[in-house]
């Protein structure tokens, strides 16, 4: 990551109703510490306002955005529609993901993350896009070997981890010349710890942290901020993908003093 500045990419909680007030508040509160904002797509299998539309709102507020798009909820035509909408809004950075298991119904099998990257690359030569772009496409990775096709992405988000040692071992195991961002999430409750352990393979949540959070909700905020600073100081990553959940005010206040 030589010559690249450490970046803090903050994830916002997307609206599940047609009201962007809370999103605007998150952006305003986090702007002093955030270099960019990631907007999830139909978060945890629930319908949300389009991540492309919210990314446009972020940019209208003077901040940089990354719109997450999942392959679960769209076919090829739907994805092409999203790219056209993004081009019209000036949204150029995306994180392509498989998508969480939906709470109801199934998923289309037509589209994959790999196909989404190929389509985004092809759009640069498509007259329909009128010279917009180029789009920048990012992917996610667990703490395991990275498939070769993911190495061709423009940036990589690594799964949330509460272990700096695990993150550093993974980083030493892969050779990537593109920016790599380590995942950090505020642990807000013991119930959240159980849900994360069930959803994310190989995640290691220290039992002491769970106990501390049960005693004091701010313990999860402090631990996440310490992890951000430790990752920065390690020099192994280009930045952090920070998920503050509902604790974004406390996270912003603490990191503004430390960064």
C-alpha cells in the first residue's frame, strides 16, 4: 500500500422506508472521520431504498460513495438498469456481493458477482453509456485464499474480524496490488455476537469482549475504534471498512479525537 493514504470507509444503515432523513444524519455525523460511505443493498434480506439512489444522495452532500449491489436480487437486465441509473447519477464505485440469505422467497440464479464485474467492465465500451465511467468494481473476501478472478477487481473488502492477528495472517497469504480494506464492526450486544458467529465463517469474537459489552454498551464502540487504529498502525491494509451500526454517533466522537 505504498504511497496510498489510509482510508476509513463507513457503512451507513440504509432506509427501509421512503425517508432519507436518518441516512443524511449518519452522513453528517460521520463525515468528519469518513473518507467514503458504503451503502448496503437490501440489507440482511430486507427491502431498502436503492443503494444507487442513496449513493447519489451521499454525493449530493459532498461526500464520496460506494454503492453495494448484490447478485441475489437481480437478473442481468435488472443489473444493466442499475448501471444505467448509476451512470445517470454519476455513481461510479460499486461493491459487488453475493447477498445475504433472503428472509422470504428465493434468489435468481442468473447473475453472479463475477458476471457483474464483467458487465461493469463491458459498459465502458457500450455506446448506451455515452462515455460514462469507468466504473470501479470491488469484491469481498473471507479470511481464506482469494480466487484469481477476484484479484482482478479494483479493490477488496475483507470480512469483519475481531482478531488483528487473523487479518495479518490473511494479508500475508495473498498478493494484491489493489487497495484492501479490513472489516471492523461495532459489537452492540451479546445477541449480535451470536448472530455474527452464525453468519460469518471462522469469525473469532473474544468472549471477554462479549462479556464487556453485556456490562457496558460502549465497550463495543471502544473495541472497534481500537481495532481501526491497530489496523492503521500495522501498515498492512489500505484502510478499514467500518460498520458502526446504530452506534455511529459514539464511534464518530471517539475516532474524531484519535485519527
